[in-house]
C-alpha cells in the first residue's frame, strides 16, 4: 500500500510539472520583447537631415532671415576674398574692364550653430540661401553684371558647426576703370574693384579682407591680350560717407602694364617707313616735278590716314598722348619734305625771273635813249623850248650802246647754273638734316617714354 501511494504521488507530480511547462514558455518571450522596447527607448535614433534643417532654420526654429546676427549688438564681420577666373576686355573708349570672379563671403551667425548633427559642416542647396540672412554686398564701380545659371545656379552655401557661414557665388562683372592715357601706348593703368554695403551702416556690418596672400587669387595661366597683370595687388579700405550714414567698403587695385607690341607693328613701324619714304624725293631730279609732288602728296595723305586710325580706338580726351606726339611729328616731317621740294623748285626757277627782270630793265633803257635822241633832234630844229624834261631827266644828248646778245646769253646761263646749284645744295643738305633731326627726335622720344616710364613703374608701391 505504501508503494502504491508513493507511485501515485510521483505520477501526480509529473502531470502537474507537464501542465506548468507550456505556460512558462510564453511568459519568457513576452518579457524579452518588453526588454527590447525599453532598450530602444533608452537610446534615441539619429535625426534625419530634413528634420535637422527644419529644426535649424525652418519655420518652427524661430530663425528670422530678416534680422541680422547679433541684432542690436556688435556689428557682423564679413570676411571676403575673390578668385579671378578670367580677366580681359579692357576698353579704352568706355574706360572699363570685364572680369569673371568667384566671390566668397564668410561670417558667423550664432543662430545656425548646432550639435545634434555629427558632421562638422553642411553643404546645402543654393535654394536654402533664401532661408538665411546674407550681407547686402554690391560693387560700387559696377557698370554691368550677371549671374551664371548653367547648368545650375553657380552658388555655394556651407554651414559649419560653430555657426560660420560660407557663401560663394560666380559673377561676371563690367567695372569702371578711369584711365590716364598721357603715356599711351606705354602706360600702366590701375583698375579698382570696390565692395560696399548698400543698406547696413558700419554699426551693423563691417567688410574686411581675408589674409593678404589669400584675399585675391588668380587662376594659373591667366593672360591678357594687351596687358600684363602685375602680381602686386593693393588691398585697402574705401569707407563711404553719405547723408544716410557711414558704410563699410573694401577695395583691391589691379596694376595693368600695357604691352606695346601691337602698336609697334601697326602704328610706329608703318609711320616710320612712311617718313623714310618721303625722303626719297631728295634723290629724285628736281625737274621731275610730277614724281616728287606725287610722292609728297601720297606720303602726306597716308600719314594723315595712319594718324586718324591711331585715334579711332581711343576716347576723345583733351590732353596729348604719346602716340599723338609721334604721329604729329611724323606728319610734320612728311609735310616738310613736300615743302622742301616747293623751295627747291622755287629757287631753281629764280634765274628765269632774274633774266626777265634784266630784259625789262633793258627795254626801259632803250625807251629812255629813244626819248633822249628825240630831244636832241628837236633842239636842232629850234623846238627845244617845247620839250620839258620829266622827273629830273637831263636834256643832254646821250649815246646808247646795246648789250650784245651773246653776252646776255652767257649771263643768263651763268645765273641759271648759280640758282640750280643752290637748289641742288638744298636737296643735299636735306638728305642729311632730315634723317639727323628725326634720329634726335627718336632718341628724345624713347628716352622720355620708355626709360623715365620704367622708373615710374618701379617707383609704384
């Protein structure tokens, strides 16, 4: 009986244990899921970029793009630098130049500082520029400008973790450049670029250049057709004072040294050859009037056309330029060569005038002798009281001895040779005087405009 009771008790315990096993399994699974959910709640998931931007500068962030950073506090310091992508189209007639630049501005906006996002900086789409505050920069000496939108807007917006904002934009500008053309075409022009605030006074906004070596950068291999862009670029401030207040302004000065190779080939050498060509008439026979006159007139007209062409691409300034002096002197030499032949021709024909004068005097003497002979015959017939002497002429008889024709011919030939020799002497002297005078002018001209100009270039800061 005791054994049966023990076996029955053991069987009941086994049944009880088997009934409890399927219930305890589900309880363990449920508790595991609750532990996973609790763990997920304790470690937050990273915020998506869209949610982060909405929180940083969206409508719910409280950021107002109409209000500058540090409102009613210290002014915003905006650091600027430019990268020159292309530089050219320097025009003298309109006195301006064309430049393509990358304009970069950097400032700090404490409202855009963040810690929630792991990256140190964020490169945002240019459309986000409308959602943040930007400096109201403009170019004070601008004549025209345009943005670039191919293939998309050429703009860059980058926000850093500490609130710094980098804004870069590509621009093509036409800027005014007042020029002093007194030494043209051996001149150096200084063209400026002024960056100024339009609406914010210096109490709210201050522009300043980046480090001097990085403030203005130039693309490698940048060349200009007529100028050399010097490496020295003067950075400075050009604060403007208006009735509306004191506005910040910074500027950079570009020094452009003109290369005169084009003008040497197109202006100086042709005009020099025209002047030398006008001297050929000194070796042409003085009797060949059509040849010498035609050559002189042709060189004068060619020089006039050349001088007009040199002024066509220049503004109508009131002062004298270096190219004007050269063209004027060349025209003067060519015109003087034409006048030289006029003088030679006049002197060579003087003997004819002299012989014509001698013949007129000889005819007057013959007439006076005839009058005197008539006086003598009338007195012989007792009619002398009817004649009264005129102009104090004596009433006594005279004997006229006419000059032999051979003597007159010899005298005329000697006079002709004398005057022709004088004319030839003028040609001979001109062959030496004209080149020597032109050589002296060249020495003086190039020393003044090349040597002294070079000294001025080196003396520039």
